[in-house]
């Protein structure tokens, strides 16, 4: 499994979240650094990142990842993530 990072966007206007950025190895590391510098939430899920990093930027996430991604979005929306910081 490679080191991967993926940025997602979901406005509700698409059928599923969209890949807006993706990187592997050093680029993945830099993406996480930049996200943290800008206080963007980062979730470490190497398997999910590995799967999503193979999706072309601008495309929706594949159906087999919907449940995992939905759980992450729900966790952030619940406010629990804010309490853990």
C-alpha cells in the first residue's frame, strides 16, 4: 500500500463526494501538512486513501467507498470531532 492523501468536497449538488485533490508519497505528506496548517480536518485511513487515490480528480468517489466516507462526514457533522481536538 502506498502513502496516499485525498481531498474531498461535497456540496450536495453531486450524487456523491468529489475528489478535488490527490497525491502519493511526498505529495501526500505535503497535502496533510498544508491541511493541518489551514486547520482542515485530516482523517488517517490508509486503505480508504489508497482506494480513492486511484480515482481521477473531478470524479465522484466510487460506490464501494460511500459507506466509509459517509461515516467520516457524519462524524465531523456530529460535533464529536470538535470535542476531541
